[in-house]
C-alpha cells in the first residue's frame, strides 16, 4: 500500500508539468500572434514582381482596342492604360488617391471614375470632382514600331 501512495505524487507532478507546458505554449503562441503583425508593419516585405518597362500582351492590347482602357500590373502596381479615339495613349496609376479603390475609364465622358466615392479625374489625371486629394500618378505609355505598347514604370 505504501508503494501506491508513492506513485500518486508522481502522476500529479507529471499532470502539473503537462499543464505548465500547455500554458507556456499558449502564452508563447499568443505573444507571437501579437508580435508578428507589429513586425510586418514596421518592416514590410519587399515587393516582388518584374521591374522595368512592361509590354502589353496580345490579349491586353485587344482589350485596349475594344474597351479603350485596360488595367495592367507594372512593377507590382495597378496601371490603367487609356487609348483615345485618335489613338493617343495615356497611362496612370489605377489606384485612387482617396482610399485606394481601382479607377475605371468612362469613354463617353472622357473621365476616369472612382466608384467608391464618385471621384472623377480628367485625361491628365487631375481631380475634377469628389474627395480625392491628389491627382493620379502618371506613367509613360509608348507605341512601338511593331505595334506593341510599352508602359514604363518611370512616372512621366
């Protein structure tokens, strides 16, 4: 009987040890879930993707011809490329300067429109109406001799 009593504290100690480990792991997990977003905020990940001029694909060029605008990625940023009826090309950041919504082109009115808060920009990227505080950033759009269109990440 004395042997049975000696085994009881051993099992209690192992349970307590297990609960201590479980509590410690839970606290570490909680701290990591708080610290990781703070670290990512203070030191964001570098943007990935190709850099330099971007050439529109055949599908994007066809969409540009049909819709008079297309949104393409240039160095990790959304860029809207516009084509006027006289074949003139414009390229702007597709990110509204108000809250970052994606702008679209309205060819009937010749304006860029942000549907989130009804912001409107002219064909030079300047604010016409609405809450956007700044004009859209301009990009350089060039038509190549072979008919291709190249968008440069260097803002014009």
